[in-house]
C-alpha cells in the first residue's frame, strides 16, 4: 500500500478517551485526540498526492475496518509548519526537492472497537496465538480510561543497506487500566490484569522484551528483572519474554486506594481548548496553553476547522499571563492561514510563537456559523458537530519524555525530540432546520392530491344519465 501510493511517512491512530497529562504525565507513545487520525507524507506533485491520498485512506479503511474512506477534501488539511517543524529545524531540505506533500486528516466521530483491534492484532508476527499479542484481551482493553492504537511508517537511513532510506513499520497500543476496576487489590500480575496467559514466546520473533517503567515510589515488581536501566530518567525493569513469562510479572502497591499522587514529571506544556459564544450565528475558540518550564519555549500551534465555521483571522488575539498576574500581548513570529472553501477544504491556522516561562497563554479567535443543507446534518443534529483537536508541537531538549526515549531508530532528519500535545474536542452547534416540516408538507400534499384525484377520477369514470319520471 505504501509503495503503490508513494508514501514516505505515515502515522495512523485510533483513540478512545483523553490522555490526562496532569495525572498521568507524558504519554509513552504518540497519543492524539478522540477519533481517528491519519498523517502521511506522499511523494509527487499536488495533483498526484491528492489522488494517492484518497487511495491511501480507502486502502487503510479496508485493512483496519474503519471509516477512513470518509476522509476527503472537506476534512483534509495540508500543514506547512506543524508537522514539518523537526525537518526544517534540522536542515532537511530534501523534502522540498522531492516534492513531498504532507496531508493530515481527522475523524472526530470515529468509534474504536474490536473490529479495529482484530486487524491490528493480525499485523503482529504471531497474532494473538503467542507472544505479547496473547495478552490483548478486548474485554479488558475497552474497559479502561484511555485506549489508543495505531501504526507508523518512519523513514530511516540505512535500513536497506548502502546508506539508502527505508521505511520502518511500527505498531503501538497504549491503554490506561485501573486494577481497582477488576477488584484485584494491591497485588496482581500482568496476566490477572488482562485475564489472559502467555503459553510461549513468539517463535518467529528475534527479540521479545518487556520494559516496566516505574514512574515513582510505592510500587514493587517481582520477580527480579534480568537487568535494570534508566529510561527518560525513570527506573526501568527489563524482562526477556523468551526466558520469563510476561504474564507472571507481579506488581505490588502500598495502598491502591491512596495511589492518587501526581506524576513525578509533569509535562512542560499543557493545553486545553473550548468554544465560547452563544446563539446560532457565531462563536469563538479559546485555547489555553500552559508553559511550566523555567525557560521561554517556542511552539507551533495548528488548528483546523471545517468549512461551515468561517474563521476571521483579524480577531486573533494572544495574551500571556505570568505568575504575578500581569498580562502581556504576544505576537506570532510566523503565521500561515488557509481559508476554507465551501464543501472544498477546511480552514487551518498555523502559528509559531514563543511562550514566556511560567505563563498561561490564552489564544482567541472568532468565527461565523454557516448554513448547511438539511441532508448534511448527522442523525443527531441537535447534539452538534464534533470538531477535531488543536495540536501544539514543541522541541523538548531538557525534559525527554518516554515516547522519545522509545523512538529507536531515529527518523531521517530528526535529531531532536518533538512532542505534540492534543487538546480536547468541542461541539459546534449549528442552526438546525425543522426536520418535521418535510413530513408535514408530504402529508398535506398527499391529502390534497388524494382528494383532487378522487374527485377527478369520479368525474372521468362515472356515467351520467338523465332520469325520467317514469323511470
């Protein structure tokens, strides 16, 4: 699929639930907002990449039993700054020379279930028969606080020999489970948590390793690991599954009921977004970005809104509030705005700006709500439209999260750790028509036609005759 559609880089994720950074810290893998996200860098001209993008989403839709075929021009954006930040910062100028176009599509209403998990498991070498795949119990995976799974194709130099560039295929799954949900108490094994057992390691795997990262104190792991190491500044226990059954790894906590402490390493950047305004004519977006670092931090802000939310760029206002309560206005160093086309493409805003240290930055802009056809409304029209999350990207030099430590080998042209923070979704309420009116019109029209047709039919088919007195 990647070769046929000239894909140079691909990220696909299915997510259910929001990653709570204030409680869980950095995510171990790339986690995005609720729904399905596809990011692909396709080689070719603009017309060729648009055609191949459509073929790629349709192929992925069939492989993973998802609704990715609904990603079309209306919800596809072409970011210039957000996902290209690491290549531009590291001097990878070959991207422009190869005429590669990066496209981003998001389906906020996509529900993740077992029909997406089954094809994902089938991509594993031993599927669910042996190895770590045997622990993936869908009944436990979807009884959770957060669930994210996906694949990635990352360009890496040297994988094909001779210094040529090749693609490395990776699969990731991130699940946040609570042992108290399954009444396991303070001591439980990985097999008890997942309600599955591993009979043997995957025979076709050259290496099968489990790393247990302990974010803080109060958790003991048994048995003794083969070796210990430090991963992203955290204690890590390493187990070889070919020698040790992963299902027998036991965890003991001091008191599960009191295990509500904050993570030892809070993310440097946290972001939240919500919609404001009232009525059916207009509204606005307000995004709060918190910089907990002691140094100024350069970030890239990316937001894509559908065409029926008409954004006014002149209403953009950025204000930073420090710890002393003083507010200062910020101006982006680079701005790229793509206006929307009705039923053609969404509008996108990309900003590069520097956040002062220990500040809370609020970004606001307004939009007007457009009118759409009554056939374009979802079945639950009065609920509103789900709008995808905003994405904040920044380079983490001082604090290296776990996702960067696990990112081996490094993608081509990326020598620094790029962290992306996804905000929450929000609901946009649009003016809804009276859906009962068509049925009232049909009923009234049919009644009139029935009376009219009956009267005319009687006049045409009856035989009128004059009766005499003798008759």
